[in-house]
């Protein structure tokens, strides 16, 4: 029995030594895992700071986009103002062209009238010349008749 106890003790000793080595390897694995967790923790911290900087950049970009939008809004309102001014100028130019057209029509009418007046004046001169020519011829006849009567 002593032998059996001794064998049991030796078996227990070898099992305890095996457990010790297993515990040692588990310990070393735990230490490795701890270091990996530490490195992951530091990576997470750096990622957190990077995410914070990205977030601040996004906020800056958002404000820049807002300022660009407001600038575009003011440009849009300026363009609308220019469009209405151009429409006003267009209607004003249209009115001026109509006025100029009316003036040209009036000038053309006057020129036509002047041409007609010139023709009428010439016609009346011709008529007057004929009238005077007839008068002079009658007077000459009468003078001739009077001279011939006085000479007899």
C-alpha cells in the first residue's frame, strides 16, 4: 500500500507539475493578452482623437458650406435685381425706339409734305406765270389797239 500511495503521490506530483506548467503558460498567455488589450486601448484612444479631429473638421466644413449658401443666396438676389433692372431697361429702350419711330414717321411726313409743297408751289408758279403771261398778252393787245386807234 505504501507503494500505491507513493505511486499516487508521484502521479499527483506529476499532475501538479503539469498543472503548474499549464498555469504558467496560461499566465504568460494572460500577460500577452493584457499587453494586446493595452495596445488596443491605446489604438482606441488614438482613433477617438482622430474621430474628434474629423468631427471638428466636419463642423468647420458645415459652417463653410453655410457661408457659401448664404453667399449664393445673396448672389441669387443680386441676379434677380439685375434681371428686373434689365427688364426695366428693355421696356425703356422699347419706349425710346417707339418715340424715335414716331419722330421718323413725323419727319417722313414732313419731308413728303415738303415735296408736295414744292410741287404745289411750282404748279402755282406755273399757273401764275400763265396767268401773268395771259395778262401781259391782253395788255399788249389793248395797247396795240389803243395805239392803232390813236394813230388813225
